[in-house]
C-alpha cells in the first residue's frame, strides 16, 4: 500500500469481516486524510458496503480495527460513532418512505455532533427541498430521495461522510448533479469515503482510489497513478490476482440501473445506454424546483 504522509482522519487496519462462514473482507487497510475524497470501487459482492457498514459500526469485524482521528472506535456502538463524527448515506438510501422530507432529516439529527449543519442549511443546499418538506419521501424521484439521504447524513454534522453508491438506479445526468455537490461538502470541511460501482464517476471526484475484489484489495493509488488497464484488471481480477483471490468475475448478477455494468469487459461507467435523458423533475435538483415528480 502506498504510504500517505500526515495523520489520517479515518483509518482501517487489517479489517476482516465475516457474514457467517463467508469472509466478506480479508485484511483490508486504508488511510483517509482530512479533506480527501477516497473512493472504493469494485464489482458486485466485492465487500464495499460491508466495509462502509463496518466503519459505521453496523458489522462487527472478526479482526482489525477502525480509528477515527487516531482513536480506536472498533468497539464503539453505531450511535456513538455518529456523535463522534461518522455518518453514512446507505446503499439504496434507506429513507422512511411514509415519513416526510423533514421528518427524515430529523432522524439524521437524532445522533448529531455540534456543528454548522442543520435542517435550514440543508434546505439552502437543496433549493427545492424546503417547499416540499411536508411531502412523504416515497413520493419523491430517485434523485430527490438521494438528496434527502445526503441531507439526513449532513445534519449529523459528520467529520467523515460515508457514501454508498450514490449513483445506484439514477440516470447519468442526475448522478452528475448529485456528485456536483462534492465541492460544497468539502468546502464545509468534510472528508468523504465513497463506494461506487460506477468507476468513471469515482475517478472524476476521487483524490485516492482503492479497488476491492471479493474482499481483497486489488489496486490502490491516486487516480493519476493508475492506468485504465490496471483499473480494469483490478476490477475484474484479470492478470495477476492478489494471493488467495479466487478467479476473476463477479458471482452475482449486476444490479439494475444506469450505474450498472457498461458491458462485458469494461467496468461500468456513467451514461451507458441512456443518452443523458433527464427524468422529469430531476432537472432542478440543486435549485429551487417546486415541481413534484415520481420515479427516477
Ligand atoms: N448481511 C449479510 N449476510 C450474509 N452475507 C452478506 C451480508 N451482506 C453481504 N453479504 C455477502 O458479503 C459479500 C459482500 O457483500 P457487500 O454487500 O459488502 O458487497 P458490495 O461490494 O457492496 O456489493 P454491491 O456492489 O452489490 O453492493 C457478498 O458475497 C454478499 O452476498
Ligand atoms: Mg454494496
């Protein structure tokens, strides 16, 4: 692993996690420096969500540790990790669909650190949201729901924001818009650890990249240090897999949605097969839209 200088804000050391008999993560290590956007890429079943969920305290590792600002939080309960500064936008958003936008944001504020983020600030960031704060989130489009999920994490005032596949099920142009908020998040002093199957999207925003394959690290470095061929080989386990890695290839079928696979032989990229069509109501995710919309 490349040694990065400086004190890591988030560090994972030799993390091994089992789901029953399955070794979902095998001695994974990473160091996320303050202000970084650190991207974890990998195919279905690589262990990306398991990694984020373990950092958030939702899985107990078999071995290894998680450190926040040098403090070992491996045995700290999830709600205490939230108040210590770790917040997650989970895969699939996991909003309470029968609750309103504002009620979902209030859930995020339950275990919050003190800090600059509050619901009003989230409304300022997502201009459409305040006018629709009383709408149930089940009635929102996919992109709008993702925005609420991000807002719910922000109101906890995290130091480290964990983002699990923001692109999932969203049209490429919406994904671009969602990721377009990254500068605002970083300007507010946050550090980001994100997971993506959409490699081109991850490469656009990441300052550091790590590829997982079936629980192992297959590539790690700055985006400008790695070639497309190396990324492809690491993603699919082509060439020389790391010791102990099984043969290449995802075992599970790809998830649906435009963030899914871009075709055999290449890691998935934004834009495949959709031609940049904006779903109704998504065009104004970041400004003052008041139009109601459904689906993504
Ligand atoms: N709660 C669980 N119980 C049992 N097995 C699990 C559980 N969660 C994940 N797994 C298995 O662990 C492995 C890693 O899953 P994980 O969800 O972390 O992968 P992922 O990289 O996030 O995949 P995806 O891109 O599909 O979201 C997979 O084989 C998965 O089937
Ligand atoms: Mg996942």
